[in-house]
C-alpha cells in the first residue's frame, strides 16, 4: 500500500510542474487534460487506500527521510494514512478532479490558462501534505503551502486591483493567525519533546491543564485564520475575486476546512480541555448565525455562497468543540460535495450572464439553463438540510449532539441558523432562476455551460443526494480512531418532534423565500426603498461595519505610522547615515584618485608624503618607548589607563 500513498501524494506535484512548463506559452488544451488526469490518478490511489482502511487494514506510516535532526529535535518527512487522513484525501482529490475538469471549460478563453492549472495543482499537493503528515511540522508546511497557493489563485487576475487587494488581505490575515499556531507548535515541542502526533498525544496525559489550555488556544488561533472564524473572517468573502473554480475548491471544499481538520486531528488534546472546547463550540455557533445574517441581504451571488461556507464552518466547529469530532468530519465531507456543486453552478451562471454577479439582474434563467437550475436547487436543498439530502444527515446530527449534551443555547442558535440558511439559499435560487427574465433589459443572452462541464459536476450532484446513506459506514470506520459515539435523544417523541419541527421550520423558510422573490414584480434595488434605508439592512449589508472598523482604526493608523517611520526615521536617519558614509568614502576616493594617475612627478610627491608620515610615526613611537616610565603614570592619573 505504500506505493499508493506516494502516488496520491506526488501526482498533484507532477501535475503542477507539468503545467508550469507551459506557463509562458499560449493556452494548450492538453495542459488542462494532463493536469486533470494526474489529479484523477491521485484520487484513484486515495480510493484504493480507503478500500484498504475499510477492510480493516492497519494505518500506514511512511518516513521518507529526515528533515531536521539537531540535538533532541527530530522531524522526519513522515506521512500517515488512517481513518481521518484518508477521509480528507478522498474529499480533496475528488473535488479537485472535478474542479480541474470543469476548469478546462471555464478558463477556456483565459490567457493564463496554463498558469492557472500550475497554481491549482500546487494547491492540491500542499493540501495533501497538510492532511497526510504525521506531525505538526509537516502539517504546517502544507498549511503555509495552501496559503501561498491561495494567494496566487485569489489574485490570479492580478491586473484587477480588487483581486490583488483580496489576495493580500487573505495572505496577511492568515499570517497573523499562523503566528499563534507557530507558538502552539513550539509549546507542543517544548513540553513534549516531539512534534509527532502519536508521541505528543501520549505526552499530553502528563501535562497540567494550564499548559494544555495554552497549547489548545494557540493552535486554535491558527485554525481561526485558516477557517475564517470571527474576527479573522473578512478575507473569505473578499476572496471571491478569484476565478469561480478556485472558490469551489479552496474556499468551499478544502482549504477553509483545514482549521476544522486541525481541531479534529488534535482531538486527544481538546478532549482534555473541555472549557476550550466549549469556547470553540460557542464561537462556532455565533459565526454560524453571524455569517447567515449577512447572507440575507447580500447582492453578490458568490459572496452569498461564501457566507454560507462561513456559516457551515461554524457548524463544524460547534460539533468539534462539543467533542463530536466524527460528526464535524462527516459534515465537512458532506458540505464539500454540495458546496462545490453550488459554486460550480454559480460559475455556469456567471459565464451565461457575462460575469454579472447581482442575482437581481437575472431571473427566469431556468429556461436557458435547465441543468444548472436542477443542480443548484438540489445543492441548496442539501445545504438547507432537507430530507433525504446529504445536509440533512450531517446537520441534524450536529443539532442532536448539541441537544444531547444539554447545550440548549448552542442548539437554539444552530436551529435558528438552519432556517436562515434555507431562506437565503432559496432567495438566491428564486432570484436567479425564477420570475421575470430581468436580464433582457441588460441585453444579455444566457446559455448553458459546456456539456462536459455539466457531466463533470454530476458526481457532486449524486453525492449531494445520497451522501447521507454513508453516515453509518463512516461512523463504523471513524470510531476506530476518534472517540466517537452516536448521539441519540433518549425520548423518541422528543426526537421526532425535533426532526419534524426542524423540517417544517426549514420548509417554511424556503416557501417564504420563494413567495417573496420568485415572482415577476422583483425590480433591481436602487437604494431608495424603505427596507434598504433601514438600520438593520444597512448593518447587515455593510457586514456589521467590521471591514470599515478594520480599515479606519487598524489599517489607516498603521499606514500613517509607517509613513512617519519611512519619512522621518528611514529616510532622514537610516538612509541619510548610510548615504553619508558612502558619500565620505566616495569623496575620499575622488580626492585621492590622482595618486594612481601615472604621472611620475605626482607619484614622487606622494612617496615623499608617505616617507615623512612613516618617519613621523617612527619618531613618535620611539619617544613613547623612551619616556614610557613618565607617560604611563600621567595617563593613569588622568584615568586614561
């Protein structure tokens, strides 16, 4: 099985290097095809490893070579395939394969076609390192790798100022969080003497609660940045400046879930510090509601889906914080399928609408885009948690876990958020696909995506519908490594009231969204209506003014201080000092240049000067030696010696 581990890990690297060979050349279709085939090869190898694990095979540990070995520090390039990592490998490679194939059509007319595939495959390779490493150092390498690739992909259209700004925002905000993660990793090594998962987890049992709490907090700070948890959340919606396949892969299915994966992988640590776990769950519930509320009024199709991702990440952290690690991982997997499908469907709509993102300027697109309408509707049903789609099983189990653990506030917040999710999801579907064909007044003639793009999306469509049936076998597999237990409400009556009540609540939210937005009276908002001028609408539309706060009270003061240091300190002190020294040396050289002019009389003059100087030094030295017995006491009296 070891060879399949290497294939799964390194096929994306080969894919990236192959595409990189042609980045300076015009678009080559075979670049996308070969890159996609190599990612598919990684998916096949991951599937074989999954089959091996499902059959009861022992986890596979591979140590390729030593990375660092100095003193007591030993860090190898080590990888592990177990129940947790193989789940992530399957999610990453499956979604990546579909996104790569889809991108052949989506990026068809883009001049950076080859460069796009080089970045995209490099991201997959970094993500595989992150999930397959058997130690925190290797995880951090992959962690930074996906951050770098994310920067390149968000800012892929670097000629747009908004894209480069969004890429830099994501990169910088994640670096802030990564400092916390580095401190956590340092504390792990300082207190356990190892960064290997197995060794560190075994040593955690001998550490005091305070030390474990600090380790857990700092590691979670890193997770907050990568998974865009409040207050480090603003970059996720802005990251929609990148191409839509990037959003589908990085900012819906894989990279942003890395923070959840870190908490799940470190479950033995967080199980020992339940107070930190409760904080994680509470923050997750808050973010779920916080993000859902902003999606209610947004008028950017991709940002609405991005807020949905942020909200669902809150669900995952809520589950992990409550100790329901397998539930969090199952929702991570199910969410990847229907969220990637939503983003790719949004990409189809963007192409059809000439990159228009405002759903109020669409309407009635189901006639021209029947298959995209079906796919996005089913994905939205799964996201809303309607039975029997995938989201129902994963989200319902999170609600059961909160209820069974008697965290009723968290349960109530997540339940209310489920209704908001259903509303804004079908607000989007209704505005895009139903009602009057408003796009006609803008002179747009929509069309369906290429057939092969729709075929590529079909596995996600199927999984969005049936992934829920995988819950039981997934639980049976994952309980061998996670401290998993099934969450059941003791009273069957209570359970049925919860299930039916949740479904009715969600269904009513969907019906209300359709009633409000799926009609012919919808007009393009112009900011003059009473609702648009209300305090609550402005608060939500402006993201609670948090980006404004960051810009006015963090970014601008920092920029002003930087300008002061640049003009007053750097230019007038540091640069002036360096330039002054250079000027003195240069001037001295200019004045002494005629020493080497080749003129005999000039050279004789300098020889005389040098001889006089040497004789003067000899006389001074001789006098100092002759009268040293008198000079030394005098100098000592003056305090010189």
